[in-house]
C-alpha cells in the first residue's frame, strides 16, 4: 500500500507543479494564456497574489519541486513537515478566495487541492521511491502533459474570436466621416476594465480625430456590484449623463457600487433621481440585451474593446498603442 501512496503523492506533486507553472505564465503574460476567466483575473489582481512581493505561483512551484525531490529522498520527517506546511497554506488560500477575495481561480483550485492530496498521501505513509534517472526524468513529460490538459480544460467551451464585423454590429450606428468608434464592453467593478479605462481615456485625449465611445454592459457574476453599476449607467445614460456617470463609476471605490451608492453617484453627476429610479425596468432590459449581444459577438473575457477592425482583449495595450489604433480607425 505504501508504494502506491508514494506514487500518488508524486502524482499530486506533478499536478500541483503544472498548475503553478500555468498560473505563473498567466501572471507574467500580458494576457491570460490558461485562465482568462474573470475569477482568475480577480484573484491575480488581489493583494494576496503577491505575498512579500513574490508572485504566489513562484511559491507553489518551489513547494512542488521540493515535494518531487523528496519523493526520491529517504527523509520522512522533512517530507511530513513539507506536507503539513503545504496543506495548511492550501486551506488558507482556499478560504481567502471564498471569504476575502470573493472569486475563484480555476488553476488555484487545482494547485491547492493538489497540496491537500499530497499531504493526505504523505501523512498516510508514503515513503521514498527508489531513485532512478528514468523515473526522475519522467516527471518532466508528465508535467508537460498535465499543462496541456489544463490548457484544454481552462478554455473549455470558450467561443472563437469574433470577426471584425462584430464591432459594427455592437456599435449599431453608421460611422461618421473623420470619426473613430470604440465599442467598449464594460464591467465597472472589473479591476482590469478600470486599468484599461485610464489608458483609453488618455488615448482619446491624445487622438487626432474625434472618438465616439459605445459602451455595452456585461456585468459579470463574479463581481457583486457590477450589476447595480451597469443599471446605474443605463439610467444615467437615459438622461444624457452617460459619460459623466461612467467616469464616476470607474473612479468610485468598488465597494461603493451598491444600489444605494450608485444612486448617490447619480445625484452627484446631476441626474434627476425620480427619473433615474423610474428608468430601472428599461435599464434591466437594456443590460440583458447588451449582455446577450456581447456574448453573441464572442466576448468571453474583459476588458474587450473593438477599435476599427482591431479587437483588443486584456489590459496590456499602452496609451500610445491605443492612440495609434484610434487614429488608424478614423473613417475616411
């Protein structure tokens, strides 16, 4: 039984290592390669993702490399100490996601349970495997194979990139000569949307041509205040206060984007609150329709912009790059 437990412990370590490597690739890249879902993005953006300035996946990689090394070393006490430390930290991270961050990262939910499984196997009596070069080298292709499975799983069901014509469909208005149109799919609570908004605002100010911004609401379930903010924008937009409301919603603390908080913001930007409240049913219908439009256009991660024929996903574009796209998108 113990040799089997030893193989199980090694298997959990390989799975955890692959998930940690995938997470590090997403941390380091301009846009997510493995997990582009908003829950993953929210966890990556949180303050807990960089303890002491170190990306969390680096700690995971170090832990699982140590676990793999100890699988071939006769050091039972050290192996048990590592397992106990790993399971304690994994439980803390799971609780943080559920109770503090309020979002779930798919890759974390592979890496953390792997640490728990590893600890169960080690504390259940896993011993050192006999050291051979082929066995040690086999860990590499096993890790790469697991990475491939994670890539397929993380993107399971993700729609294909929409055609360039999706921009004109979402804009729902013929372009004006000399003007660039930006279709912005919005979640006002999304941290990456907020980062992109700062750059987009600066790019619009620097553009050589007038820019028309068309916003489409896509409040994500992972963000509890995204829906109240989307409804608030639509109600304000019905009064011609959409631009001011969008700027105020993006500038507000995410925790203030409650129904009551959004109403206070609406009052500050000059909305008639009686009309604002009366417009809520129409706003709900608009948000539902625009969410369906965005999904039909293949939008499955935020932020997403359509600038001319260019589809911009993620917050990696600089202000200068966005400005160039805006200048190039101006209709002759």
